[in-house]
């Protein structure tokens, strides 16, 4: 039991830290489970720790979410806020609904993760070398300053996140930057998109499997969700501060190095 708790804590840490950093939580979980010999834990554990990550965003932005929800009937800004979130979620949600199961069957492997990490890292480095996308000075604005075109652009790029290793947050942040958003605003928008997009998919998957759980399993799963929420909250706080004054270059190099290490581990037989 103690050994299981340690492994759950490790994977919860991986999920919590990587879910909102642009380095792919799904990719890290696939590799982490392979290294720890936990492939048999399956999708149920991933569902629970993703619930924890979504709760972290809801808690972190609880005041904004509550305020926008209560003013929805009489505030154009509130209606615009939720319209932008819906538009940003729609493309990936539609493709995921239609092809998510097939994508999971074909692409969920360490090899795909490694290649996606490397490709995404190269994209990060290329985008950051373009002078148009250098960090701006002053107030980045608010979510309601985002245009419908920018929200749709983010949503379309976010479709790439269905590929393990591509990163949902990384895709949406890059999509935001390429559409003209400040890095911090693009990052915040990515967090808001995670609530309906990741939350909806997670709750749907949870409803289909929760009846199969025993008491012992439920304890480990709830522990994983709680730890994931704690780690994810710290990750959100840190990333917002980081992108306010730094580029994504460090994440680009990290992705490339991580991808190469995974390929090396696969070729050596360390990861099957």
C-alpha cells in the first residue's frame, strides 16, 4: 500500500506540474506510468488527477468565474467572456468527440510523445525568434479584450493538443501569441479554456468508469486528485509570473531534450 501511495504521489506531481506548463501532461504521464510500471492503472487514475488539476483552475480563478457567472444576464462583458471561452473550446471539443477514441488507439505511445515534444519545442524556438512576437511592455489587457478571431485561432491550434506530447496549454498559448495576444493574456486564456474543455472531457470519462471502483482504489484515486490540485495551483501561480517577463525558449529546449531522452530510453529498452 505504501508503495502505491508513493507512486500515486509521483504521478500526481507530474500531472499537477505539467498540466498547465506547455510541456504536455499527457505525454509525461504516458512516460511516467511506463517507467513506474503502472500502465495497468489505466485511464481511471488519469481521470481523477485531471479532476484535481481542473479544480485548481476553478479555485484559482473563483472570483472571476463567480463574478462573470452572476452578471451573465445583464453584462455584455460577461456574455462576451463566456462566448470567447466557448469559441476557444469548440474546435478541439468537436474533433475530440468525433475522433478522440481513434486518436487514443493510434497515437498514445512513448514514441509519439517523444516526437511531439521535439516538434513542439522547435515551434516554440521558431516563434520566439520572430521579432513580431517579442514580449510587450505595459498592461496585457483582459480576457474580454480578446477578439472573436483570436479566440477561434487559439481554438483551431488547440486541436493539435489531441496528439499526446503536443500539450494543450502549449498549443493554446502559441495560438494566442501567433494571433497577437500578450504571453500572459494567452496563458490566462489557456487556463480558462481548460475548465470546460478538460473538465467536460474528464467528467464524461469519470461517469463511465466510477461504478467499477472499489474502496481501496477510491482512496488512492482521491489522494491523487487532491495532490494534483495542490501541485497544479502552484504551477499556475508560477507560470503566470514567469511568462510576464520571460519567453518560452526554456520550454522549447526542455521539450527537445525530454523528447530525445525518451527516444534514447525507448531504444535502450528502458521504456517499452
